[in-house]
C-alpha cells in the first residue's frame, strides 16, 4: 500500500473520542439587561472606568441571545456535535435568590430546542463567573455562606428544569478565577483585595457549591447523567523526562493544587496547606462540609492553555526555569506556547490523584489582530498550528494510558475576553462586532476535518477532499 494513502495512525484518536467547542454565557450572550435578567458582577465591573480595556462591556457581546439559531446552524455545517456552554445564573435568578425569572428558563429551553434540531449535544456548566451582583452587594458574594445557599437552590432549579435535556454537567469553572483573582487581586470582578483567610474562605464556599451541584445532578438528572468540576491547574513541565525532573514537576503541581484539587480528592486541608497558609488562615469548616465537597464525580474538566518549565536542582529540589525574552507567546501576555502542557496536565492528575476520566474543557489561543482579507477569509495559521501541536501532546498522553475522553476547543467564536474586552480574539469563528457577522476562520475548517476524521492527519483515502469542498461553500 502506498504510504501516502492511509490515515496517519500516529495521530488518530480513540474511537468515540469527543470533539467539541466551548463558550460561556456572559462572554457571548449579550442581552445583559433584557427579559428580566439581573446584573452580574461582570456587568457591573465593566461599567467602572478603566477596568476593561477600551471601555468594553457585556451589554451586546456576540448577541448570541438573539442569534443562537444562526450559531448552531454554523456549528452543524462545520460538523460540530458537542458544545460546552454555561447558564447565566442572573438570567434564572435576577437577584441570585428569591423569585425565578421564567423568561430566563424559557430562553434556555429555546436554546436547547435549537441545539437538538441541529444535532448538537449540550455540556452545561452551571457557573462560569457571572455571580449575580445582588449577592455581592447584599452578602459579600463568595465571602458569604449565604451565596452557597443561593447557589444550591439555583443548581437544583436548573437541573430540575433541564435535566431531561442535558446529560453532561460541569459544576463550576475555574475556581481560582473568581476567588483569589477576584478577592485577592484587582484582576477579576468584583476586583477587591482581601486577607488570606478571606480568600481561603471563598475557595471553600466555591467547593461547597461544586458539591451542591453534584448532589442536584444525582437527585434530579436523567439516568446516566455525568458531572464533574472544571479546574485550570498550573502545569509544570519537566525539562527532561528524567526521574528527577518529573518528580520536581510533580511536586510543583501538588503544591499548586492545595486549594482546589487536594480538598476535592483528599477531603481535607492537608498539613502542607496549613504549613503554606497558616493555621490561623484556615477557612471556617462546618460539620459535613467535606462530605459535600468530596461527592463522587464522573469526570474532571481541565482548562489548559500553557505551562511552565521545571527541573531538579543540584539538591533535587524543584527549580522553575524562567522563559527567555523571545520565548514564543500568543497575544495575551500569560499564554506562553507550551504544547507539552496538554500532556503533563492530564498526566499529573493521574499520577497524583489516581485514575480519573478527563476532558479538556478548554484549550486554545488568543490574538490581537485577525482581519479578514480581500476574499473575506481569516487565515489564522498561527491558531491552526498551535492547536495541532497541542493536540499531538494530548494524543501522546492518551497513548501513555491517561484516560482523556474528549476535547473542547476554546472558543467557537470571538467574544468578550474579560479584562481584555474585545481586543483579544480566541474564536475559530471571526466576529465583526459592528455588523455581528460570523465568518469561520481557516482554523474552523481545519478543526472540522479533525472532527470528521478523528485524526490530525488524513491520507488521500480520507474524506478531507470532500470536506474542503463542502466547507469552502461556507465562506461564500
């Protein structure tokens, strides 16, 4: 057989591997004050001068609230069959608690109807950072256990409402993003600075909410429902595959995981946690809290964009190796291009916490300027190249026995990138924020072929030629 006429088995993924895309309600929906939706902390934060670049806000975003049929039709045409989305808490409970907003429930029923029509499976995240502002104003947000009580009722409400339509649930997205970065540094909404004990308390409350969401899915979800947390661990990459460097990287991963993964999997705040933060800064824990936090899950989602390099020093201790000035990066300063992070992140989870069913819940890259050319194309070769190289490393992890069962590319379309506003583009679909026209980028066509072939490379007997013909019609 001619070696050029078969699929390259080196980068063929397991049968039934899940390929999807992801987005989050506050970043794409818009309609921030329509149909009874309450204000979120990000809606309010974006209105404070100087907090968001260019003064951008979430009022319109991508207008997915009104244009979701168009977006799901485009997903279908690209062959995307799995979509990770979030439900906006303040759209269901405008004040976070109290009365239900029926218009919010109705919207998501319409959205799920459209997904079903287009053959798209929903993977729902219960909370993706958009805390109702009312809970922050009245109780102090994540600093208060009253927010935990409000979330428990919210989680129960949405699983009851949508459990017959949704089988796959993620509880909480990136705890660090709305705890330490929101209450320990002026980076995320509400953008205040608290002491260490308070920060630790916000983590504890978030973990309790995770447990409540798991319980809601167990009690009200359809048979066979699956649920788990989404975490964004810092990923240390050993400089070499020597035993010493791997152990150094593993030690760094364990150290960085004390506030989220350790309590989740070990059911306690460990001696190492107390040594690092001090006994006086332990969060207040009530009887039964760890029973709730450690409710058995079916999977864990990992958001992985980058990692950092580690080696063992002369004494065998971990030493972080700094990035040189010219190290390649995307347009956002934090995203160093480190494909090996998609190997070592899942592997560290397995090696430290045992076998877990893992989904890559987010992976992608953001760039400043991605204009359309005279043909109306967005030729984002840099994104296609980056994602391909990351996926090679994910394939290696699977080949090495790590149980990774799916991958969600972030993001389906350009959207509101938090403090960066609309100046950074993460999408495989280009968004014209003036006309709201959606244009699939080169990376979207490439990813469509990956999905179609379940592989990174395709021989002449694959369906890639047919795919190119069909997909090129989308650009005209």
